């Protein structure tokens, strides 16, 4: 709770500290920087450098070669890490997400290319099966039911091949119970103890993921919904239990997803655990801001920076966002 004012009006005039830009900057409590950002990026397997995604203006799919160039760009902009998500050909998808555990697959090749191009930039890989399954779910599906423990076996295999490809951070987004502990045990057994885990600890069954599913090509494939494994948007206490489990199982960092509609959850997690906690400014949040800006309803740059400030003000250690390069360039201007 904030302390009461030391004086009353007119002796205390809060507007005195707002009267000029220099003093506003001097007393600003929250000032995000490029170091607070993780660049969210979708890669594809073709030669075309960039493929636009209709629902995500300004955030195209990148080829592996373009992703390597983006890693160099991130280094130059001071962005510390990139989060990689794959778009693969539908013909390569199957019910078990086999392409997700291919050591020569798209994700591993993209990771290697980016690490070769800019080894100083951290690479974070999504650990989940939904980009690779023909049903669009994050786990193995049997008679309409997601199988928890068999899915974990596949996720562990996926996480090991990603780590061996050079991924610095593994980010399980599947929301299966117990997957962080299984991943950590397997990483230790493989001598990969330095590989970090950022758990999607509080991931909600949200309406804000639609544009991302367009970007990775799972929107049309998805059968049913993900409410049996992603969290109910009405729950808050459950988020703390989920975070506590992931920390106990070996997560180095945790994440709240989506970001803006769940700032209250972010604040609670930060206060409860004091562990680096990240917010994911998801595709729906990005798409809304961009659409409103392109229609002249919002000032684009101000809206971008204000949204990122909100996450930092709520206590986030950093933000995974498609706006990362744009924001970094604005700050550097």
C-alpha cells in the first residue's frame, strides 16, 4: 500500500512532476527496454523469405534463412531472445505429431541457423504437439480425450531434440500435468542440465489465440476445443496451484498466457513466488492493436509501448511479443 501524501494541496501539487518531458522521464516508475522482450516468431519450411498472415499484419512467417537474419537483427536491437513457433505442411502432420520429434525437422534447423548466425541471442522453443498434429491438439487424442501421460512421453522426446539442436530455453505450452518434472529429469539424464525451462504455467483456454492458429496452420485442423487441459478463464487460485507445481518440478521461469486480459494473474504470481515471471502478449492482442491502429482508431506506436509498459508495471520480468523488433526500434529512435 502506498504511503499517504506528506502534504496537502496546495503545498502538494502532483502536476509539478508532469509539467515537462524531462521530468516525466526522470520520475517514471516503469520504463521497459529491449532487454525486456522476447521476439515471438513463426517459421516456415519454404524458400520465400516472408509469407504474410492475413490476421497478423506485420508479423509474417519467416523462412529459416530469414529467421537467421532476424537473430542478427535481434542482437543489434538489444533483444535478448527469440521464441520460435513452426508452420509445417499439412501433409507432414499426423495424429502423433511425429514431425515435432524429428531432429532434422523445421524447428531444429531453424534453431541451428539462428544460433550459428547470432550465438549471443537466446532461442526459446515451444514444446507442444499442436503445430504437428492433424487434429490440432497439444497432446495425443483418443476417442475425443487427450491422453496426459502418453503425451508427456512425446513431449520429453521433443524437448531433448530441441535442446540438442541448441535451444537455450524450452517452453512447454501443452498444459499436461507433470510434464515439467519429466522434462527436467530427462534433461539431467542427457547431461543437458544448463537448458532452461520456462513453463507456460498459467495458460488459459482463451479466445485470443485465433490469429496464432492461422499462423501455424492449426486453425482449420482443430477439432473441438482445449478446455480439458487449458485453464478456465474464471479461475485465479488454480493459477497459483499450477505455478507452484511447475516450480516444484524444476521450472526456472514461469509464464502467464494470455497477457493483457490476465494482468491480475501476473501480479498474483509475481507476489506469491518471486520467480522470473513472463507475460505472453498473444496473437489476438497483437491483431487487435494492429487492426485498430491501421483503421486510425489508435495511435499505433503509443499503443504498442503503453501495452508493453502495462506488463512491466504489473511485475513481469519480460514479455513475449510479436511487437519486439518494432518496440525496440521505437525506443532506439
